[in-house]
C-alpha cells in the first residue's frame, strides 16, 4: 500500500502563486508515476500534470507555461508549483500515484487539497 499526504492548498488572488506538496509513504518502490488531478465544482476530474521516476513530465494544455511539476525521489515527494493562477484553476487537487501511468483507476489517491483563486 501507498499513502499520499498533500499540503499547500489555500486561497490566492488571480495572478498569484501556490505550491502543492505530496509526500508518499509505504511500498513506494512500486511507484513510477506521480502527479495531480483536479476537480472543479460541476466539472469532470482532469489530469493536470504527471511526472515519472525518471523525471519525464507532462501537462494539460491549460496549465502549460504556468505550472511546474517536480519530484524529489530521495524525499518521496512530488511538488506542483502553480504560477499566474486564474479563477478557473479553482478546484480540489488530488495527488495520485501509479506503477505505470496516471488514470482515473489509479490505485493511490490523496485526500485532496482545496485551491481557490479569486478574481
């Protein structure tokens, strides 16, 4: 089993920045890919960013150039630096981990952290 604990959400004005952190514990040797999903009220959950243990990253188009995902394998922690935040980034952000790649059926999810961006 893998446990994921998120931190760093909160409230910020448009144009501001936040950094999310996700610390993994448990059988982490089984994990290759980690990242972040988000779900806004009334919307479907979407994959925001992902990163492999080798450092390859990917982003959804709406956050490219504004968000940066990084990973500290020594600390078993993944980060999401969010800059130039927009009101449409408001959502609950979930840390996710999987052996292969991230998907809705990935086995390991954090409890979620709220990010609110005011205009």
